[in-house]
């Protein structure tokens, strides 16, 4: 299929308007003009278009902005989630040791003969709220660890998909630019 000069000029203008080609927008517009205007074409006759519009110099991504997005709320939540299981465990331990201290104050040395974990699981004779019993704290810690793993996996899958899509878009842009330069 043959491409007319007008279609080629339109493609070059469309490419010039692409955000990743903004740094070379003026030159691409000039080349589009040269395709349809023989007087302008003379300036471009001696130029190696593939050298002049090499993909490394022509297609520029805004890596800084992409990096900034990765350091947003989503990137902050993952590392913070690491501390949730630790927080739950230490909160439960703090409540248990407080209740254990109350049992020792009231029962004396005889109360210390029972295993700490057994007393924790039983609620220190009613001194510990149900939520802070050992099995509940262990279950909440496990749930927090599971959420952390799930968050990490989802975050990585999403990031990988976005990066792959961006790479596919850049590859398609390179193909379009190369095809337009070949026709020019």
C-alpha cells in the first residue's frame, strides 16, 4: 500500500505531538513540511534521518515522573505493613505481661508456677480482654502477615504490568517513527 505525501506528513505531525517525542517536536514538524513542500525538502536531502532521529535521542520518557509515582502512597504502604504484625504481637505481649503482673501481685509466688502461655491463653483468670488472648493475637498476626504478602504480590504484579505496557507502547512508537522516517 502506497502512502501519499499528505498521509506521511500527517503521520509525522501526529508523531511530533506525542509526549515522548516532545524534545524533537520542532524537527518533526519541519520534516513534515519538507515532505509536502519541495522548497523545504532541500534542507533534509543530505541528512541521514535515522541518525538525526535515533530512538535514544528522540524518544524520551519522563523517568523522573514515573519514579515519583512509584514513591507515592502505594509505595509507602508496603514497607509500613511490615510493622503491623510486629505491632500486634508486641501489643498482645504488653497486655499479657500487664495481666500477668496483676496475677502475680494478687496470687504471689504460687501463681508463678503455672506456665505463662497457658495463663495467657486462658486470659489470666479474667484479667485479659478476650481479644488479647494468645490464640487471637497469633491469628491476627498471621492475618497481618498474609495481608503483607498479598499486598506485596499485588503491588509487584501491578508494577510489572504497567512497566510491560509502557515498554510495549514505546516499542510501538519506535516502529511508527522508524516507518515514517523510512517513508520520508
